[in-house]
């Protein structure tokens, strides 16, 4: 698919994005302790381009809060902007993660509940620790 789409990612950058405001707002909150995604840092523009391209390419998914953290993690792992975009397309489309970010995020709530239940059952010490030390 990617060979047939040569230059596609770059073309997405030229299109208007209706989700731009939400994307910019969330980039500021993406891993602030790293500094890599600060407005003055290189990562800010990289993540902005990836998220814009995803919102345009995946019209039915669009952009939803939380996609920024996943995309940032993928980019930091691959260290390649366009490959991070295509990996996100694969994860959201082929692995069906897009439902996690659907309006209302009902599947995400269910997945969190399931994970919490499994941790309580199989790793009670971790569950107890997480109750005592909640994460923001």
C-alpha cells in the first residue's frame, strides 16, 4: 500500500485539517517532562504533522484526545515521522484501535475496567499499590 501511496503523506500536509485546534492544544500536554514536544522543540512540529495527517486520512476517526500520546510513543520508538504515521494508520485501522478513540470512548472505558479487573485478580500487590499511589 505504501509504495502506491508514494508522496501521499506529504500531500496530506497541504490539506486543511478541521481538527487543528484540538491537536495543537493536546500537543502541549504530550509528555511535558520530556521537553521534546515543547513548542520550540523539533518534536512539536513532527507530532503536529503526524496528527494532522491522521485526522485527514482517517476521516471516520478524526482526532480524539489520547491519540497524541500513542502517536508520540510510536514516533519516539521509530524515530521516523512518515513511518510513525503509517504505523498509526495500521494500529488504528487494522488492529481496530480506532474504536478506543470513538466519541464517548466507551470501548476505552471497558478496556480500562477489564485491565483493572485482571490486575486485581492476578497481581493484587500491584493493584493495591496503584490504589495507594494513583497516577494523574
